[in-house]
């Protein structure tokens, strides 16, 4: 349970949500105000914007190089926040060791400072539309996830995410975060899509094997959530990766 005046806490958080801040500002409030009694050290927010993927739209309290590899997470990738979004259940670990033992793919954090890790699903009208995760020095009490305060905060988070999704239609979507997950070679491949080259021709031009190029193309399709070169080119232009021919 969050050990502060619940009425004040909910009133403050409601005001923040109604102000429609950026995701990073919302997470800074959650870290420094809402969860201050747990000595919260950081938070992340992900939204399910297309089937099978969780897009991280905001973070606070973490270095960019820590968050960047997880900008877009397939829901089947073992991660606390993706598991929360996929299962609709809280995922809690009371120590860094406990976290790494459960997720060996996160062994790069084995020597990190000891933290409590909590991830929670964000649901709206019975459907999971996102998830929020945070790390703290103190563990929440056992009734934390079912407490009225926690459930109210999550309901307000759902309202925030719903409004965020409404503001970002497919046409308006910012693909710059997706581009950050691409390697230099993959960006070069996207540029070559415009030349209508075969996979073998791209391999010769970039001096890599055709199998490597094929794997990169699969990754590119996954990042943009499409299955054609034409769609990738269109979305890459929106992200500023490819200049419009009229420019």
C-alpha cells in the first residue's frame, strides 16, 4: 500500500492526468510524488499500439542506453513489463537477483544496484492497452496491487493511455522511436528499398551475406509492424529516415 494521504495522492494524480502531460512528465510525477513513499527510482510506460508489440512511450530515472534496446518489445519476449501486458497480471521482484534469476536475458543488470521491480497492466474496458513498470528501494506491502489507491491510480493511467492513443492516430504516429532500434546497416537497407534491388544485389552492395540481409529485413518489418518494402519506405519518411523525393 502507498503510505501517504490517499485522498491527496489521488487528487494530485488526477490533476496531472487531466493536464495531459508528456509520458516522461507523467512518469516523473509517479516517481517523485505518487510512489515517493517507496523511494521510487524510475518508471517506464508502454502501450500496446499494434498486435503483438509493446511500445515504450516514456521513461524517467533511467539512462537512455538502458531503455533504448527495449523501445519496442514483442509481447512474447521475457520481460517484466511485457509479461504484465500479455498476462494482465502484476509482476513483482523484491531484488535484482530475483529479477535476473527469473529473466536470464536481463543478466546485464546482475551487478546493478539492488532494486525492487514492479510491473502492472493498464486495462481499459476489459482490454489491456499498456503496462507500467517501476523500480524502488522499498518493496510495496502484500496488498499493494489490490488496494483501492493502486487500482485508482491504474484506472487513471488507463484514462491517460486511452487519450494518448486517441491523439496519435496511425497517420500522426511518431516513428522516430522505432528508428532508434535500427542498426546502421538496417538503415542503409531501408534506403536501398527505394532502388528496388533484390536481396542479393543489396548484399553485394553492402558487402554482407544474403542471409544477413534477409534477417535484417525481417527485423525492419518487425520494427515498423508491416510486411512490405513500400510500407517501410512510407513510414521511414514519416520518421525522417528517408527524405521525400520532392524535398
